[in-house]
C-alpha cells in the first residue's frame, strides 16, 4: 500500500555481481535508503552493467535464464529483439503535432512535456507521486538529448527518439508502473544485447523513472559511454571475454564444464590476453586484420619477410583488431649480382606460405553491374556494412569460417573507403567504389588459400609477382585483388626486370616502396631454382 507522499527520489544502490540478485528480490521498503520524509519517498534503485562474458559461457547463460524466470525477482527482458514495436496511430499523429508546435514556438522542455501530456501521450497514474515521476523522467531524458545532440531539440533524431520512448513506455511499462506499490517495487528490466542510440535513451528513461535495470552486453559495448555521464555510483562488472550476444536463453543448457576445462580456460585467458605477446594457434581467428605497411630498404625487405608477424615491429593486438606489419614493394630491374638476385627471389618463393604469379592477368574481371548491390550494402555513414555484405546472396565466401568472412568483409570496406585505386577518365567516385566492390568478390584459388592458412600472429603469407611481360599484362582487376591482399596484411613483392610500369598504372604510389636495381633486362626468362637446392630445402624443412 502506498504511503502519503507527492514526490519520489531514487538513489542508486552500490551492488556487486555476486549480490545483485538478492538485492533485486528485496522490496523497496527493506532497502537501505528507504525513507519517507517531507512528503518525499526515497529508496534505493538497482542499476548494474554486466559487460562481456565469463570463461564458462554455458553456466553464465543458465544464470541469465534463472534470473529472467525467477518469480521472486519478477523482471522483464527487453532488447533490440524483444521490444514491442507496435504503436497507436493516433499517438504517432499527436507526436507529430507537438513537434510541429515546437518548431513554430521553440518550446522549453517543461512546456514541450506539458504539450505531450495534454495530447495523452504520457502514461497516466492515479497516484500523484508516480504521475509526477513520469513527467520528470521524460523531462530529464529530453534534457539529456538537448545537451548531447548537436542543435538540441532541433536535432533530426528528436521525432524518432520521442516516438520510441512513448511507444515502448506504453508497451512495456503500462499498469506495472501506473499502479505500482511504492513500498514494494517498481518495474524491473534486463536490457540484453546490442543497442542503438534510441535504445540508450529509452534505458536512460527507465532509470530516470526509478526502475531497476540490469544492463547486459556480451560484446562489452556500453550504451552509456557516448553520454559521458558522471555517475559515481553505477556499478560495472567486466568479464574476461567479449563475444557477440547469443539469443537470450529460453531454456537451460545441458552442458556442464569440468573443473579441468574451467582451469584450462582461465590459464588460457591469462596467457593469451591482448598485448601479452603469447598466442596459441588460431587464437586471433575471430579478430579483424588491419595492415600496417612498413617502409624498408631493399636489403631489409628480405630480412623482414622471414619474420613471423608477432616478431615484426609495431605488431599489435587490441579491441578485437590485429595490426599486421607487412611489406608491399616493387623491384624494378635486376641487380648486377645475378646469383644474389635469383637466390633472394627463390627464397621468397620456396616459403610454405608463398604463391608465385608469372602469368597475367591472374584474376577474372567482373562485367556484371554491382551498383545496386553496392548501394544496398552501405551503412548510414555511406560505408560498406560488413554484416549486410556477408548476408547478401552475391557473397562468394559463405563457405569460409565466420571470422575469416568478417575479415574479408572488413578489408573490402576499407579498400572501398580509401579508394587507393586510380580513377579512369570520366569515372565518378561511386563508379570507382562500385568497381572495387565488384572485383573484391573474385578472390579464389591459391590466393584465397593464402589467407585461409594465415594465422595472424604467425607466418605472413607472401604473394610474389614476376612480370617479364612475356606472359600477358597486369590488369586493373588484378590491382583490386592486390589491394585486398594488402589490406589483409599479406607481403606483396612485384618484380619487373624491364623496369616498366604495371601496378603504377592502377595503384596509388604512396602505398608501396619502389627499389631500383642496377640493370634493366627485357624479356628476362624466369630462372627455376636448381633441383638439388630445392630438394635440400624441402629435406631440411622436414627435419
């Protein structure tokens, strides 16, 4: 039963991951700060953020299932996939009416909310304290919007944010708020999974209302980070791992981790965390590769390519991205010491992670118009959206592991964004990006196998092109695939004994080093490594 008061004040409670469930079970009038004085009811509100996932994911998701289904807690699950997005059409018209009035009269936030209330858009409660809290919470949320968005209440997102706040408050709060017994509880919510801007404002609105909120983000994304709020008493619990959110559990998982398994995962977490410099095989397979092209001398080039990625200067792993130092070099002409010239080339070729190309063009061009596909693959910032691309019917890499697919999609996004391919005459910026986008779908054969075998912290794949102009000429679609491989961190070395242009015709010169040797030789035949040397090399590798 509600005590006599006209104002409600919620103070956030310091809770831990270990103790928040018991706190949720505790009625408001049994929480530490509960008090009624001067017609004001004060109580403790629970707000905890759980970012990431622990080592034992099965046990964790079982805990979430228990949390959502515990009748003594009585909490609702909401999130992008769990929100009721239906809306009364009259409400939508009323929102537009108030926004039009605001555009004409430049309403203060207080009057803006009064107009919304007058249109029947706010929830109505017979309890004065709750009715006042509903108005105050919306004012507080709109004030945050005004402070954080450029132009304040003139920002284009106002209608969308306001529509969602009203829609979801009617669909998810309703009588559980308007008829709440303030001695016992207000509505409680689990926010689960990824978020958008409009979701962040709705969660803030729930908190302003005084609802208990458990914010759960397996990916580690914090919806409140962009608000930059000074919340001194908002507990956050960080787990060791960060993974994409799985669907919220509707039943318990039947797998149980052994003690040895949990101990193994814990040791693995300690040894293999970002920046440790210790990596198990394929530990980084779900990371996004980002290239870091090193500027080297001709002699340094052949020393560097022997090193594993993690030994190279400026190798870095952080925030699910691995920066791979690599080389992209063009070698013009032939050195006077022919023996050294061929030995160095053969050393590159004989590496287990190398692919030598001697015939051109080495790729198949695409004649189909990908303009429609490209436009549908863009995000709101006009950049290629990896998720949209991977789910498209034209995506040619669906057979690859998910982590590698994401890496390729991310690389395509980057090379379309940077546009390091030279424009042709009368080619627009969009034409150029559509061309790059289309050709990027054609990676196949041994080149695709190179990156399939690429364990990002280990041996760096090597692509060697020997262009003596006897076996065709390099094409523009070849150049796109070189850009894609470059973005993936593959070592690329282009030999042109005659010192003629090939990649210069298509790729921005700032992207690669050029090393001129003493002689130029036309139509130089490729010299195969001696049979004895090749056999000895293979023998010692086996040893």
